[in-house]
C-alpha cells in the first residue's frame, strides 16, 4: 500500500485528530495545517479535527488556531517539521499514533508513518498531492496557495 493510502486509512480510524507543525511557524506550516484541517473537516464532518499551536500577530489574517485536546485515542499529524524538538504541542508522547508529512530532509524519526517528499517546494505542495480533490474547496485552495507561494 502506498503512503497516501496508508495515511488515509489511518485517518479513517480516528475520531479525534490534532494537526500540528513546527514552533515559530511560517506560511507553509500554517497554510498546510489549516488546509488539512479544512479538507478533512469537509471529508469527515463527524470527526473532531483541531489545528493547534502558537501563532504570531504577523499572521492574524489567517483563522485562529484551536486549543489542544488529547484523549486516549487521538491521532497527531505533524506537518512541515523534520525534528521532534520543534513540534508545537504540549506533549507528543500522549498521542496514540503520529503521522508526519513534510518536505524537509529527515532529521528525526518520531512518527509511526512518515511521508517525506524532499522534491517538493513545500509541505503545502505535498498536501496538494495527498488531499482528495473532491474536498479541496476555495478555503483549502487559499491555504495551500498561501503556503506554496510564501
């Protein structure tokens, strides 16, 4: 099974999903995080999907992020982050499973499933390939575009 299908199968298993990225985010990190949240929310309206982490007033034109909530069966998806010391969550060890999606070369292995495509310019570009196009609306496209052209 290819990694795209494997990631989709894992997402289907969880009701609670938290999407994070690196600390001190740039527009690729925030754009990919929000695009994934919006796309998954369209595809799976019954799931609790949160985009979490600190942000900066520089990016106040983007939607606000959610407060982190973790239960015993929560999936963490980490975007645009090659090393575990920069994950912007309280404690990544509290998550049941971790998926990493990135375009940076591998530094740390901290996830159960990794999709790393160093030939892509951004994590937003990786997500564009991953997302089901049926669930890419204007808002998702805007977030992806913002991250790709930053």
